[in-house]
């Protein structure tokens, strides 16, 4: 793993019709990075001799530790590029060092795994890709990608699942692979730690459900009410004899769920790394949670999933589970989804009433659980 820190490398770009040095760019959150792994697998299979690197945010880099899909994980100090901070003189030295490093690595091909949605975002992405000096620039075009050399039509959020968009970008370079599952490597030590934790709870040989009441900090509007998660734990115990384990970060509403609990619930929140969470989910009989990075980790580990969607776009970000069972549960009212629809961000934080989630009750979620488990 390489941090951009101003060091230069004397790489030269080979002259060939096939990519020799490929940079994938995905400066986004956990689930977004997992969703590009099928495309990375296709690129790796089709161009096995090429150097294939990926540029990510600091908080997502651990997902790709131990991955055979990429050669190097490069971390960009993205905080310096967020919002209008990119125009602050204090950010310029860091950005200049980053540009020098990327340029020196001699990439001949860049694959931009992003939509060209907002005007400021388009400017920053175009600048970053141009700074690499790559002659082949691959990405989605929604009418603002005339500077791309290899483009795929962007028909808008939800016109295709995000994973399919990214597979289409790989295919634009002729890269395919029959395995289109998400990839998340987990080490033996992480599995052993989780096994020990489950044994301490008497769950070494008993089925359990993992519940995630949070949604990450990007949009709190995606969250189902904590009392309903507590009631769901009761229903799972009664109908399937499944104990419930809560996971999440400090801000993921776990205390509120525990406060309403009417049956014993195990609290693993703030105790697991991403890889340890993945090890736990690989053993789960069921995962239930909102649209979040944790949901996508569950998909990567092929856990049976019930995904709760409200304001965000299920057609774009439903769990990608080509080889395992999953269901999306939502009310389907006319105003949902209201975030990331078509070519617009829309109401990223939903509406104040969050009617689409307020109307969703435990019986509806349990009906989806029945479909997944039976």
C-alpha cells in the first residue's frame, strides 16, 4: 500500500496497444469500493501482465489489503479535495505532491469509476485524470464526458445497478470475467478472533442474525427506527430461534436499539474492524440493515440479506448478490427514491418526515426475511 507523500518513481510508459499501467479511481465509501471489485477482477484477468493500481480514500484502503485484484492501493488525502477546500491555498502543496506522484508513475490508462454528476465534481475528476498524463481515459459519459477517450453512456442513477456500470467500463477496454461477485479478502486471524467472540456468546454452533441500525455518516435519512430493530430481534428469536448481534460505529443508533430491547441482544458494535465484521457476516444466517457500506460487506460475504431502503435508490445500490439470496424491502411510495435519481443528486438527506421509512413496519421486513430464509 502506498501513500502519496511526494516521493517520485522513474517509471516510463511503454508503447503498446494494450494497457501496461492502469489506474482505477474510486474516491468514495466502503460499499462503493466493493462494488468496483468485479470490474477490477475483469481487468486483472484480461490484462494479467499490466500494473493495476487503485486510488482510494484512507478509510477504504483496508478493504483491499491482501487483494489479488490490484498491485498497489494508493491513498489520496481526499479531504484536501472535498467541496471548496480544493481552492484553499493550504491544500495546494498536498495536491501538488499528489499530482507529481501520479504523473511519475507513468499510467497509460485511467478508469474513472465515478458519475460526472456535479459541476465541481466534474472539474476535480477531469483535473485529477489529466494530471496522470494517461492517454486512455475511460469513464461514464452523461453529456459532460467529451474529454474521455473511451466512454460508456451514463443513463442515470438506477438505470443500471452500479456494479453493472463498472463492469461496462471494464468491458469498454475488452475486459470480462465470468465471476461477477464482490471481492473482500479476510485473513485467518480475523476469522479466529470472530470464532472466539461467538464461542463466548454460546453461538459457535447456533445460527444468528446480524442487525445494523446505522447507515454511516453520509446520510442519516437511510435509517429505520431503532424501536423497530428491537422488535425485529424479538420476531427473529420467536420465529427462527435466531439470536441478534448488533454491529456498527459509535453513531449507528445501537444504544437506542438496546434501550428498546425486549429480548437479549448481543452488542458487537465498535468491537470489530472491517475485516472482522466481514468474518462475522460470513457466518451469519441473516443480515438486516439499511443502505450502507455494511450491507455491501454482507453481500461480499454472501450472507442472506434483507436490505431496508427508503430515500436512496435501490435500483442503483441494492445488494449485489448474484450467488446468494437477498431481498430489498421498501414501501414503494411515489416519492421514493428521492436521492440519486436520474442524473441528479436529488434529496440526499430525504425529507423531514421520512415517510418512506416511517410507514415500513416489522411485519413487512419479516415477510422479506421469510422469503430469504425459506
